C-alpha cells in the first residue's frame, strides 16, 4: 500500500510544541483509507455494512433492525462474563412459564380488547433485544406470569431514558477500575447511554474507533467525529471512505486537542466536555489513569417559540462552526435546543489561528478566558484585587514569567491589550499566588501503572533546564485516589475579596498550560496579535460564597484554602493540595522522554 494511502493516528498526546513530530518510537494505530486496520484485527466492519447515503437524516435517524448490521459484543475483561455454565445447567422448571412471545401476544390481545378490538401497530416484530431479561425465583412465578407488571417495568425504563439526568450541569471525575465509586465519578457508558442514543458527534485528539464501535451500535446511532489532522498538506479526501462522517479542522501548527461530545437523544441533547480522549485507557477502564468531565442535558425544542438566550450556547456554536462541524448538527444546536440553566456556566475556547486583536479583541484563547471571567462574575472590568490560582496539568509547555503573568491577567478578567503591556502586575508579585501541579518522576514510578503507562503525561527536560523556567511554582500532582495517574486539566481560582457572592471559579476542559493551548500574545506592537496553535475547549464555573464551609469569615477570605472554597462545593478536586507537595531542590518532574525510552533499540 502506498504511503499516501495510510492514516497514522498517534497514541501519544501532547501539544505539538512539546515533543514535535519526531516521536518515531511512539505506538501507532494504522488504518487504510477503506478503514481497515493494517496491523491486526479490526472491528470497523461493524459499521461498514451500513448504507451511508449522503442524504440520510442525521437529526432524527431511523432505527435499523438488528438484522441490518451485525452487532458484536465483546467482553473487555473487567466485567464478569454473564454466561455462567453452572447457571445454565441448573434446572429451572418455571422457565416454561416465561414464554416471552406468548406473553407479548397475550398483552397485545388484552390491549386490543380494551381498545375495541383494534390491534396496535408495531414497526417490527419483537426480537430478543426488545425483551428485558428478568431474573425470578419460585416465589415470583404468579406475578411474573401476569405480564402487566412486566409491561410497566418496560414503560418505566423508556420514561427514564427520556429524562434528563444532568439538567443543571455537573462536574465528575471519570470512574477508574479498581477504585471505589463514591458518587463523584462517572463512566463513559453512563454518559453515552448508547441504547437510547440517536446521534453522536465525538471529538478528541486520540480516538480508538474500535472501542467506540463496541460501545455505540452504528445501526442505531449516527456517528460523526472531529479529529486531529497531522498536516494541512494531507489530502482530506483520505477520510471519505471511513464508515462514518469525519470533520478535520484546519491545522495551525498545533493539534486538534479539544474533547467535546454532542449526544442527541429523543427528548434532549447532552453536552459533554471531558479532558479524556476516546480510549478505554483515558476513561479508566484499564485502572491506570483518571480524567475530569463536565456534562449537562438540554431539552430539545417542542415548539419553535421556545427561545432561551445563552452565552454558553453562542460560544459553543461559534467554536463548532470554526471547526467546520456539519451543518445539520449546528442547525440542531442553534434552533432545536432549549438552552436553560446556563446562567452560571461559560464555554471557553481556543480556536486555532492568528488573530489581529484590533478586529477580534475578545475572541479566543486568553481573551476567551478573560471575557468569560467578567461575564460569569458580572463585572465590567478586571477583578479589583488579586486572585490565587491552582493549575492541574498533564502537559507543560515552555513556560516563561511573561506567559504566566499573561495567564494570571486573563484569569483576572483582563481583556485590554494595553493591560498586558502595562507593568501593573509583575511575575514576582504573583509567584506565591500561582501553583502549577505536575507529577514528579517519583510519583509516576510509584503509581499503579508505573512509568510504562504514562505516555500522555508530557514535559520536556529541555524546558525544565532552560534558564528562567519558573520552578518555584511547581507542585507534585498526586491524585486523591492513591496511585492513580491524572490526565485532568483544571484551573481553580480563589478571589481575595468575593465579588457578587462569588468566592472563586474553576476551569474544566482540555487546555494544558502552554502557549499552544491559550495563545501566544504579541501585545508590544502597533497591531497586537495572538497566535493560537491548538483547538481547545472547556467550561468556567463559579463557586458561591455560601457554599464555602470555612473556619474563617468573609472578611478573612484571603485565608481561604482550596479545601475551603472548592472541596465543599459541587466541583470535585481530584488532586491533593498541600504545601508539602511543593517541589524541592532535588525533585525531578516526569519527563516525556522517560516514557519513549522503552521504544528505543
């Protein structure tokens, strides 16, 4: 096969800035243009048999029968196999009473009699997938034979499927196999609810298509992906033969690093913004690493006059339009969704490209963050006072004191380019107000997965060794789940003097701490510009003062800790916070090269 007929999908996530394109030793998944996995067994044939007509209705796609496409169920190893031969061989004399076909026939007959002899119409005959498996014992025989209760159970499940589970929005940690679930975590299956999912737009830097197709049946759900394109020189037509729609945003020298899921159900749309890629590893199924996710449900419009103004929705749609997401999805979000309960959430984005700030003064990157801070808090100027920042990152760029000062200003709501040129805030003034959490070499080595599983945690030794690198802000990132690695990205901000009853706010999303993620600002010219290399997205959420459970009064708010402000709120803090975790002179960060050394000959 010619080299131009191969799509290489790297398994190593980081900004291109961090390790460039010369990582020849990283694992790769290799797909041909027809979707075939050249290097081994693949399951993309699940989707290849679908009739991918150009004019299919992606908003309300038809539900195909199970006979149209083969459905493959794969035991991932972390769940107990439901087929137990000892149970199969055990005699169950009452099973003869559970003739599902006869029960369904009798139920329809009863309904027909009540309706005056008219038999209700069915789109297709029921098969095994339509019937819930009910475990019974001998004491339940009489109740089970009467299928009225069975029908009520099915109806209840259908009603549950149409109910929104997250109407107010929630931040959750990803569940991790081997760790206890405490109510503050969530699995990918709980987000997808694949049995009821009509359409899905999924985006990530790394995508395991086989894994997704094991979870989402493409005969029921229309799939679209927004993916990273390694180079604008690559022919976009190479993706056209894949068995699903693919959107490839422009490459501006970085990567399509944003993670965003638009999940369409019959009665609502779910917006999910995780830090996780679309892989079993990132979603905790291998028991190694954790991520963070924001998820919120929105009612689909029943009437065209259901109009709710939403800054969150405006910025979400703006971001997706710039990515080139398909028109039918944009139309659904623009005119088919009721954007309630977004008053206290802002969509923050980085849109790859170069922008003149005189024409786009509050557009994206650092300025998207700054504008969102102002809007969320309800102020017309930057915060009058100072803030304290705790940034959890899984990748660190080539940091300078100037860049960190600009990030601090953006988190304070500074939107004026003159404000970035002004010396009103210098790095020495904020160095004790800025904590950057990144794991040490020792933390990774002692983690459950060890050093051979930390390929998505990236920092180059050359950055650390560069004169002027701000080592004094570094803290060891250790998960609250002992031994678990972290791929989460969070910015926690505490305000010295609460404003409009807001004590702080949190960013949750895909952006690490780098100029690639937030933009490189050139404010010292007649026509200031910002250059953003990556596509990133996240949300900004407030923490109200009444939520703060602290030993200090509001007048002592400068003493509030991360625990005081956030741990008692609805925003989970996945990492340990302690002065004891500050890097010592002997502490060495985890370097990316220590991961790839195992690939070298």
